């Protein structure tokens, strides 16, 4: 468990789609499949950002330099309170023009304000939460820029990027035909304490470790130390959400699965038990 995090799980789903009210898009449908597998005692909060009324972010970082706490009862105070109350933050974001929908970007812009509210310690509080991304589009490769952006957001706030779930969308209800995505959704939110306690992962002599939890899905026949390669059926290790060169740092826990995904791959990696 992350330091300072309570045992009760509270998952905040931020739905970024701009579909008309009453129409469930591919990404939200996939997210709800994943949410259905959460334990019954898990608190779920769903926020449709397009209907939240997020105000325009005013950039005063280089003038005033700080921001007041949002007023009680305001849209941004409610979103701030919901963000800080969760243990797991899930971006439910279809790919719009190779990136985040404007609704999610508007929410993220306000992180810049929250980071500068005196006494709030927003970054420290966020580092105790897990970040997830659920997304769909017609071509997995074209989702990569948004996945990379999510990874960088997690890195900046020192949050564990706990997982990325992608499904093939495009046309209305197209993701329902993606059997692999539907299957992955069933175990996507597997409890992060299940798995092998991490020690080190190496790539090209660079040691990687993660302060939190990062699921690792690999074809695996035993619990023996495993060396993964970027090709082949039984020796491939895909890192959900992906590492970027130069980060992360600190201890981590690896969650092992029995399926392959198509996320960022290491050319080589070593996983060894403590």
C-alpha cells in the first residue's frame, strides 16, 4: 500500500467524452466493464467533465504566482475535493486528434493552480494516489501520444501510473466487438497489492524502480526470475502505461498477468524476486 493511503479504495472516474447526454461512448462503456469488477466495498465516483462547467484556467503563475483555494461549492472546489478524496484517479478519455479531449485538458490545466494554493500540498497528496488511463480509438499506435502525456503527468506529480487499457473504438459501439479489450477490462483494476514485490528492472544498464504500483502483464510459466524480450510469444514483457527513459525512481510492486498487451515494450528487462 502506498504510504499514507487508507485501505478503503475510492476510484474517481473522469469521463472526458463530449458525447450527447444519454449516449455512452466506446471509452465509457469499456471503463464501466472494468469498474464492474471492482470489489463491492469500493467507492466509485463518476464525473462527466463536459457537463461539469469547468471554467477557463487563468494563468497567473508569472504575475501573482499563487492561487487562492477555490471557493466552497464552486465547480473547481468540488473537482478538487473529489480529486483529493480518491485513492485511484482514472482518465476515461477517448483519443481526440491524437490527444486528450479538451474537457480533460481543461481539468488538467487547473492542476497548475492547485499546485500553487498555499498550504494545499497538492503534489504531495497526489503522489499518494494511483493514476489510470482507459481509452479507445481506431488505431492503437495513434493513441500513443495521449498515453505518453498521461505518463508524463504521472511522472510530474510522482504518481504511480497503474495501468493503461486500450480498446478499438471508432464507430459507435465498436469496442464491444473488441473481445481482447473486454477480457482485459475484467481484471484491469486487479488489486495492486497482488503480485511480486519489485527490486529492480534493468534496461541498457539503467536501473528502473517505481514509487508505487505498476502492473506488468507477461506470458509467464513460473515465478522464477524472468528475462523478457521484445519479440516472441513466451518471452515478451509489456509495461502497461510504459516507462520513459530516465524515470521512474524508488521501490515498486509488479503485478503479473497471463495475457499480452500492446503497450510500450522494453528491449530487455529483468524481473527478480526479493
